[in-house]
C-alpha cells in the first residue's frame, strides 16, 4: 500500500498531537495532587486554567497545521499558533516550579 506525502504528514501530525495531549494530561495530573493545593484551593483553580490553556493551544496548533495544508493563506498563522503553544507550555512548566518553590520556602 502506497501512502502519499500528504497522507504521511497527516498521520505524523495526528500521532504527534496524541503524544502532546498525553504529555499535557500527565503534566496536569502531576499538578493535580500538589501539596500547595491543600493550603490554597485557588492555586488549584489557577493550575487547572493553565492546563486548559496548554491543551487548547496544542489543539489550535494542530488544527492550524491541518488547515494550512488546505489553505495556504493560513500557513503563516501556524507560526503564531506554535508560539502560543510554546508560551503556554513555558507558563505551565514555570507554574509547576513556582509551586515547588512555595512549598520549599514555607
């Protein structure tokens, strides 16, 4: 069975999306039971919102890539979507570090 380049790209993007979604879920799960949440429930709410933002950014990036293949005018927006995704990931990682810092310096 032969696969076209377009089909192969689509398969790779779908698999990449699944892996990134799993990583995001794991990151969120690691924060779900953080000790700091016991002392301040608003920290949990903030952590969940950051996790949601990261998940949405990944989804938008994937959709933008797919649509960019169909509509060339959207290709440049893919760059912006990836920048947002990377910023959301950085925010999530930094938040996790700061939670650990707050716990350590209590």
